[in-house]
């Protein structure tokens, strides 16, 4: 999974192609729970490029996008937000896969 390095990179990725942004943090216990299966989810849904966004490094972006809970996912397709799975709740693999599958409908 790529790691977001700058706001410029975020805007470039958001506006060009299909990207799934994962908002997370190293200290977040619920984020650690999904880590083991994320590579499999990423390889299963190759139409999206998955990007890790460190919540602490990009706090202003989180505020701008109303991401107040982690882990959270926001999907973009060529600049258009096509879906968001944003909450402070722990997420299961099944919930994440259902969210991604629902985007292609």
C-alpha cells in the first residue's frame, strides 16, 4: 500500500484514477486489527490503488474531509468521491469488502 506523502500528492491521486484512501494511525488499536488482511483485500480489488493516510500527519485533510474516526476509507474516481466508510467503529473484513463491492454498482 502506498503511503501519502503530501497534500499535492493527495489532490493528484484524488483527481486521476481510482484511489481508496485509508485514514489510519500507528497508535490506533482498531486500525491494527484490520492490518493483517488488508494486503489480501488490496489484491482482491485491483481497480483501486490503495493509499495509507496517516491521520496525525494529515490532520487538516481529515478535518476538511470530515474524517473524525479511524480507520476510515474514502474512494475517489477521477476527482469524484464515490463512497466513504467513515466512522470510529472497528471494521471487519466483511464490512470493508461489502463497502468496496458496493462502489462498483
